[in-house]
């Protein structure tokens, strides 16, 4: 996907799919994403394996009790002409199924929120963060990551049009330009033109 918008001064803005985006699981995340799939290396590295358990319920109990997790959400994968991940099951039972969990331990929450006691309010906050982490990871897996460039068009003596890059930045998650942060990196006047406000 490439979207082009003409800017003043013989310039062009382009929003382009980022084919080399950084894996968001390499960021400083609140949750740990434990995924188990035969063909894909997904989520975070964990010290346990799906082979250790008789099913997802047993793994859930291990995460809750042995790892002392405060919030645990299931992870499901849909694999058909690409992959997508969610905390809710997909409707297709043939190409989808559970692949693991995303969770946060009580110890992590105590450090993150500087508390001794973990309340339901803190758990709900953490749950929203975990859902956002899964959404971001899904954007990464589905290629819903973008960059932008602003180029100046210059005609040479032979009449050919050449491009000179004025500005560019990559790694914006989500295609909604009002939400993904691209406009924060662009001059206000250019941003207004891109939004159709000028």
C-alpha cells in the first residue's frame, strides 16, 4: 500500500507499508507472550514447553500458580494466506486454534505500578495493556506497519524528474494516519494538507 499526497513546493508525501518493521516483542512489554506453534516462532521465549502439559487448562494452572500470574489471557491464531492473532477465538475451526497465553505476574505488576497490593483496578489496567500488546503484535504479523517519506521533485536539464528525500521515518503501527503517530513527525501545515484540512 502506498498513498501519495501532493504538498506545496513540488513535494510529495507517501505513506508506505514497512516491510522491515521491528518485532514489538523486542520492546519493553508488560506481558509475557507464551506461544507454541510447529511452524512459527511467535511471542516471547519462555522456559516451559507445551509438551510439559496435557492441555491448555493445565498450562493455565501452571502460569497462574507456579508463575504467580495476576492476569492471563488466551491467544488464538488464524493461519490462512497469512497469520493473525487474537485473544478471542476465530470462527474457522480448520485454520485456527489456541496457541498459548499472554500473562503478567504479580511481581511485575508490583514493580510497574509501585504497589504492594494488587487490586482489581490494577488488574483491569494490566488487562487493557495486554490487549493492546496483542493488537500491536497482530499489526506486526499482518503487515499493518507503515512509514512515510516526503520527497521533493526536481527536473534536471534533460527534462527528467528526480526525487530528493526531505524526510522519512518508519515503524508506525496501524493504517489510521490520525492514530499511528506519523503526523507527529510532520510539519503542522503539511499535516493539515494530508488530513484534507487545507
